[in-house]
């Protein structure tokens, strides 16, 4: 069974930084795409960032150069570096991956930006 587990969430002040990581287990194949989504209370889930196997990245419009997604060269592990966090970035961040025609999701990690 494929499992995705996020880490790195927490409480940070406006302007601060966090680094999220997604580690996987149970996958004997490489994902073709990986990424991060977020959902704030009362809002729909939205794309934060994706990266595909050739390294091409895509970001939500709200990112505006503040976040960076990366993946490790070996294994199904990827990260989201978030800088200059704002109050409106508060949400549950979930990692996502696609492989062999299936989508996989982590449970999510809470990111709270508050002064």
C-alpha cells in the first residue's frame, strides 16, 4: 500500500519560513508527478506547487516566487520550501503524487501563520 506522510508544518510568524517534506512508502514505482495542495477553513482545496519527473515545476498564482518545490534525485521524496509566509497561507498542506494512473494523497500537515 502506498503511503504519503508529510512533515514540517507548524506555527510561524508572518514573514517566516517553513520547509515541508513528503516521504513515501510502499511504492515500488516512480511517481510521474508530485506536488502540494492546501485547504484553508471554508475554502476549496487549491494547488500550491507541482513537479513532474523531468523537473518542470508549476505554482499557484498566489505563490509569487515565495515557495519552491524540489524532489530528491533518488526515491519518492519531495519538499516545499516556503518563504515570506503570510497570514493567508494558513491552511492544511497535503502532498500529492500520481503514478501508474492513480492519485495518492497524504493526510496533511497544518501550517499556521500568526503573530
